[in-house]
């Protein structure tokens, strides 16, 4: 499998808009060429043709496939085979068998499993452990629709409890399996402040990356994932202080143990792009 650059900012691009491919790739850490929801049914064939004709860097390119149980799935896989991209995102992944279907069709590809239905979220632990899965992503709107609901967020813009549970469940499943985790898109393109707050929470919670739907959202996500100089300095000082300690110790009036040190190491890893 080609080593995918997971993030921090992954930008969706409709696969039927090849004139946007280059800009999306230039602006984001990785581009997701979307053959699913971003493409109208009548434009699917043109989208696949544009995908086959594309020439983006494989390590920074993901193709979102239509769900396994749709007629478009096999056609999408054929387009990916013809072009040779080695990282795909499977829409509405609901079981490890769905991942196996992708691998049966495409061979040794990396699969980002998009858990965006009730069944997919409930089965996230098994999906994360399936061969070939490199990351899990969750999606709010399709999830609520699968439950018969009407909106993933309340009037204040905050996620409803069921969406928050799904977000946490997918993140925990990814962490338990040791694979990446991608936070859902923020659909209010103009609300960069809200996006920044959500991205900051994603970082603090442990997500590896966040997906977005517009190039203007990339900088807010990158800023959230990049620790500031003060944060980096505090992390380095804490780790330096730990070198002369054994077990739990006090530092600046706070108890420090191994989980706190891991937090500091995570900050330095993000600062170095790791």
C-alpha cells in the first residue's frame, strides 16, 4: 500500500470537477476525490472518466467509493484499478465484510472506513480491525438520516447527543485498533470560528485529522492541529524535567504520570509533523 499522508486537513473534491483537482491538492494535505455524495447520479460516469484521466500524487490522494451495496461500487473500483490510486474511502461502511469486498476488488489498497450509519457506528470496533483499514472516519448527517432523524445539530450549532456518541465511538474504535481517525466535515463554510473550535476539540480528543469541504477551511484545521510555541515549550520543559524522575512526580504544582507525559510527546509529534 502507498503510504497516505493522513492529515491534518483532508479536502473533499467532487470527482466530476477535474478543474478543481489541482487546487484541492495544492491547498490540502490530502485530497479526497469523491465519487459518492458530491456527484449527481447523472454525472457518475463522467466523474469516473475524470478520475481515470487524473494524475495526482498517490500518497496524497484518496478516492471515495460508493457503498458496497450499490451498482456504482463495481464501476468505481474499475476506475480506481485503471488509474492505480492505492488509498480509498468506503462510504457507508457497515461491517468488516464491506472492507473485504473492497480488498477483493482492488487488492492491497488502504481503506478509510467511513462509519456514517447506525450499523456502521455500532460495528466500528470490528471494522477498525479489518485487514487493510488505515483509518476510520465518522459522518453526522448520514448517521442521523439512518436513524430517521432530521438534523445532527441543535439550534445552538452543537452536535446532538447521538452524534457525539457516534463521534466518540468511532474515535475509540480507531484508537483501540491503532489506526487513524478522521473527524467529520463542518458544513457551515462561512463559520470559520465554529470550525476552529471543533477542530481544536478534535485535536484535544485524539483525532488524527479532520476532513473539510472547501479550501478556505484548510487553514483553520491546520492551525488547530499545529501546537503553538508556548505549548511546545511547555511540553519540552515537562519532558526534560521527567528525565531525572522515577514514576509519579510533581511539576509546577501538578501531579505528573505517564499519561501526562504521553500528552506532551503528542504535542511534540504534532509540532514535527509526525
